[in-house]
């Protein structure tokens, strides 16, 4: 941001003192960041290219900057429940009915998310999302 601002790539220059306070994405393994920020970062990097307004038609928004209440993740409707009764994008406190979690845990082509061909589940990200879903029940 500093460099781009110096090169006058922004309409409004970025104030040096404000940079530290900007929201930023982080690694799922960054334990100095909050659980919420780590999940938001993962979803933004791995899901938001499709899961966003004007994306694939999926009904939820994975972009980092979209407030959780506007993301349509918890109790968000699905096009395909894959046979899971009462499934939603995510169900607070219930990863077993949370399609976000189930698709991340799958290596079956056509079910797995992200959809790139892979035969390994990102356990660190999956565990983090599971913790996040379970934690939402407590609020």
C-alpha cells in the first residue's frame, strides 16, 4: 500500500499512519490472529472467486470485507444438500449439517471444495472451520 500510494496508484493517497489499522488477511496457522479473521481469510482466498455476488450462482459471499451478517453463510440456502437432512451452507454449532465443512472434508470430484482436483484434505483449514462453526453456537 505504501509503495502504490507513493506511485500515486490510488485516487486518494493512503495515510501512512492508517495502514497499521487496516483489516488484513492472515494464514490459518497465524495464532496471533482471531479465529474469525483466520476463517475469513481462508474463505476469501479459497472461495471468494466463485462465492460472491455475480459469481457462480452460489448464494453466499466469501469475500473478506463482507460483514458476517451479510454473507449468508449461517443458515444460508443451498442448491444441493447432497442428501444431508436440514443442511445449510453452515449451521451454527453443527458441522455435520454444514455443507461448507462437508465439502472441505471431501476429496470426491464434484463434491469437494475448493473444486480443484486434489486427493488431500487441508486438515488445518478444515479443523479451523469446524472450530468456527462449533463456536458460533455459544454466542
